[in-house]
């Protein structure tokens, strides 16, 4: 079982990840990735969205994991 102080720290980490996800998937960064270029045959925008999504899931899994 986790320590009593793990709750607020875990909540703060998850909130920070949510803010990071909002910023990463917001219009200004999406317009930067929107181009005609490709990465391995996949448009850069799709590659960026998939990579950002995968990183957010990994960060959430790390933050939510019990110690």
C-alpha cells in the first residue's frame, strides 16, 4: 500500500500530464506538424499525433503505477 503522501503527489503528476497533453494536442503545435512531408510514408501530422498519444499513455501509466 502507498504512503499517505502519495495521493497529492500522484494527483499533481496526473494534472501536469493532462496539461502537457492539452498543450501537445492544441492547434499551435498541430499546425507546426501539418506539412506535406512524410515519415516512413506516414504524414508528419499523423506521426506526431500517434507519438504524442503514445507518450501521454506511457506517462500516465508511470504516474499511476503503485510503488
